[in-house]
């Protein structure tokens, strides 16, 4: 996929302060929101409900933003989270899948409580992480780049 200038329309905080001080779960939730948008775009494109040009413009906007936020995961010992534009490391996907699976085990109420703690940057948020270690977790990418 070609590198292009990125103008973001996605409503995710991206200021450097957010990326340097936000709790780990907040960074994950930002990544999850963008991954979900990329998955949606891919489904729409595969259904032939969107032109190639529109798809690539929108996909690149979100992908550029995800790349920027994914780089912040280095704070959590994710090695080389972004290897190249649109190519995320196996370490990033292990970390992402570890959090994603954990959130799927929580009730909506528990997720809301987690989000409130994260927004308030409460110190107890760090005790609300998934168990075990993400380093040996599956590295399956959450989306694929569509090539037609």
C-alpha cells in the first residue's frame, strides 16, 4: 500500500501527552476503535459497496492514525510495534490480542468501570490488566490489507 499524507477524521485523542501518560488500557481501547473501523471498511469494500479510491483514502487515514498510536505501545515493552507503514510487529499483535481477549471476558459494566478508572488515570487501573503474559500470546493480525 502506498504511503500517503494522512488527514484524520477519527475522533481519538492523539496529542503527545495522551500517548505518553495514558494508561495501557486507554492505548489499547484507542487501537481497538481504529482496528474495528478498519475491519468495517474492509467488509464494506469486499461487498463492493465502496469504490477503490474511497476505500484506500479512508483506510489510509485510519491506518496512519493507528500507526501513530501503536508506536506508543513501546511504553509497555512492545518491541518495534510498527515495522513499516501498515505493518505491525508480531509483538504488537500479541499485546493487542491479549487485551482484546481479556475485554471480551468482561461484562459491559466491568468495561465501563475500567474505562472510568482509565479516564481518571486512577493508580488502581494497573491492577486491572489481563493475567499471564502477552509475550507468548497468538500473533494473528486483527485485520488484513485488502489487495485486489
